[in-house]
C-alpha cells in the first residue's frame, strides 16, 4: 500500500494561539478522528508542528491510493466544518519505519 504525507494548514497564521472555542472543539474531534484511523492501521503518525513561521499539522498515513487518502482527509472534522483548514497531500514512494525493538527501548 502507498504512503502519504499529509500537511494540515490552519485557517490563519496566528492559529492555534487565536483559536476560537469552536475551533478548539473541532481540534479535539480532529485528534479523536486520527486516533481512530491509527487504531484501524491507517494513520502512522499525526501531530502538531510548532514551526516558528506558523504551526501546522503533520500526518503520515497508509492508504490504498489517492482516492482513499482524499476521502480520509475530507472526513476530518476540521475540514468538514469549512472554517478554512486544508490538507496538502503528497505521495511517499517509500517509508522507513523503526522496528518493534526500537519502540520497546523508548518505553523502558
């Protein structure tokens, strides 16, 4: 299955520092949505990036193709709300993942 890099761009440069109560609620739903995708084995990593030029969201996911990843990103609550969030999606021809032993080392 192909991998995809998904970059979530916020509605404005000051986000999340100037987020409204509705946007904060949607971000909670956004997190729940991608945790569910991780539990399904689709989302590999998702989280915020505190870039000095402006925060944005990073995601790496495994999907059957561009149609599926677009369907998943369009299903994100922050996108469905129509408040100006948007995803950039880029195919990744390969991905190096750490093995289970490396992961176990971090939990010790």
